[in-house]
C-alpha cells in the first residue's frame, strides 16, 4: 500500500501511509484508538476507497472497490464480530459465497472439507449444527474455515482473537502460523501489544494516521512498542490491581434468574448474585455463555422467565429500561456501535437522549458543555461535539459511550466489555475512572468481560459464568488466573 490517504469530514484518518506485507509472514498492525488501523484494513478489503494512493499486489497495481474484489484477489477478513447468519447451519454459512462449486454446491463435499479443516484446529464440529448453538470461539473458527475455503492468500484478522482465553488464542496462533508457513500472508490488527509480540514476525505502528515505524519483532521490547504507540502516555500503563473498594450494603440482588436466548432454550439458568455499594462485581467468561442475556434481563431489555431482580430493595424484575435509567443506572451494552449509540447523530445528540436529560425541554447549552467536558476528560478524537458519531474511529465511539454512561451511573453501572475496542492506555485509564467512581461515589458496578487482564485489574469480586450458570465466585485478592481460565472453558 503506497501513500494511502483517507479523509473524513474534519479529520485525516490516514496521511500518506506506506505498508508492505510479504508471503510467509504474520505482520501485526498496532496503534492507539483513532490511529487509522481499521481504516487502512477496510481500504485493503474494499469497504473504503482511498482518496490518494495505490495498492500493489504481486507487483501489479490493483483497484479494490468492494469485498468481492478483495476476495477475488485472495484477500479475506475475519473481524471481531463473527459475520455469520445464526439461523443457518455451519455448512450453509460457509457455502454462501463459495464460487468454486458453481451455483449448486455439493453439501456433503463441503461438510467433509469443513470437518477436515476443523481437525487442523484440534477440534471436532458437526457442519450440520445450527450456528446459533456455537460459542464465540467456535464461530471464529468457522470464519477461519470459510476464509480457507475461499482460497485466502492474504488473511486480515481485525481484533478477532483479542478476547479469546489464552489457550484458545494460542490454538488460533498455531493455525495462522501454519498458514504462513505454507506461503500465506497474515495481517493481524490488534491493540494488544502482547498479542502482536507473541504471534507476529513484523510489527507496524500507526499513530495519528501515519506510520511511526515497521520493525522485526525480535528487534524490540513491549516497552519499545508502547513508546511508539503512546509516547509519554506509555508511562501510565501498568497492570497492578487497582485499590480495592469498601463494599457495604446490598445494592443489586439477583435471585435464581432464568432467561431465554434468541433462539429458544435458556441462556441464563438459575443465576444468583449480589452487588454491593462500593464494589466492582466482575463476571468472567467466554462470549456466548449467557453474560449478555443476564445483563440485558437486569436492564429490562429481555424477558425474565423465572427469578427476581431487586435494586435498592425494590423489586424491578419487570421494570423498564427507562425506569432504571432514571434511577441512576448506567449501561454499556454489547455491540456498542449498534445498541449503545446512534452513529448518524452527533455526540451532543447522543448525550441528550439519556432520560435524565430528555424529559421536557432539553437544555442544549448544558448538554454541549457536558459534551465538551467528556471530550476533554476521555480524550475523544473528534472535530467537534457536533460531529456525527459515524465519522469517529471504533475506539472513539466507545469513548463516547463509556463517558456518557459513567456520567449517568450515579448509583450503578452495568457494563458488557466496558473497554472493548479501546487501546491499552485508554483502557487502563477508563478502568481507573470506573474504580475511582465506585470508591469515591459509593456506587456499584456489575461488569461482564472476556478480558481477564481487565477482570483482575478492576474487580473486588470475580464470578465465572459458563453455559448459562455461575460456576465459581471468588474474592478478587484470592482468585487465581489459572483456575478462572479453567472454569471458563471446562
């Protein structure tokens, strides 16, 4: 990629970026939020068109105007959110888009190929299984299998491995290393420096839309990469456990909760827990084990079939989300760009929709002042508070959501992966803000996260959720990482 430049209204996302990747290598692309990583990859995959610059593939200039063009050139992307249709089987999902079998794909042949590739991952799957029954890890495996069957030559991995347990991640690392050894090329986009250091051969660091440097992994340390990514901010990055709160008094009580999933069956099966004032209660678990449905049910976004939820002693089992928001509950959902913000609206408008501000007449001057305050405090990279959210990077969209919800949470924060998509320095900063708010304002926090670094840094109490049930609860100071990981994947 030569002199790639991309502008959005009020911001230069990429400024004359050069990137070279070679066959047989795993090349990591690192950068803080808003650095331009995803924009660059979306240009290579045909989602965006560059304003300037060229793409050269095997010595020949090419124009990639859509993902179909990219796939025809052997470029396939696997993203953080699996792009699968839940109501189809594994085989049916993979058959979609496979041209090499013509219009009528022989299903049995495809199923055999799926099973063969799955064995290379070290797992066995039934290709006739409905996709909705799969765990997050299994869905990502299906995405990799589809890429292989599409004839991938350049595999783009956009934050797709970041939130897998370490053992599952290493299984995928082994697979992509084998792919590279056979002559394939991997471009690994991540904001996790240890992930790049473990999996990659080369690393390119982007900062504010420009290439800082491309290095061989063996030439640098983690601290070197942090300085390239964050400059002086790299000194803020530490992973010691944050000061414990002083839990006192019951705030949220969940008793024997049963909640259905999207396709029938119980995603939450008899869960009970208690969150106290001054406490961060963190739920660890691989995605797809009921955490999302549990939080949605507590927030009034999903029907509760059995059990009770109490907030400040009041039965809120069938209360509305609106009611809870007025009571001082902040909420960070899964898929923040879809459920957390309205990307077509401005930052100011995304704050104004919160019930506490949206009752009666809206004081726009007050909302604008709050928006400017949050932009400064969270270092949200935006041309102005009037900028539509869709023009921000994924990490900056997350900052808009997190800052708004922490401002809303005067009594309780309910959050699903609150620092997902945030770079390392910003994620740690947000964890400190959450912890300080819990301690100083004596609120409670119920957090579900697939990032164990986050769990161990912020939690006062750690619960593990697996197959819809709580399978272990530990005081954070006594919890052992190996035991938590074992319970997550057993």
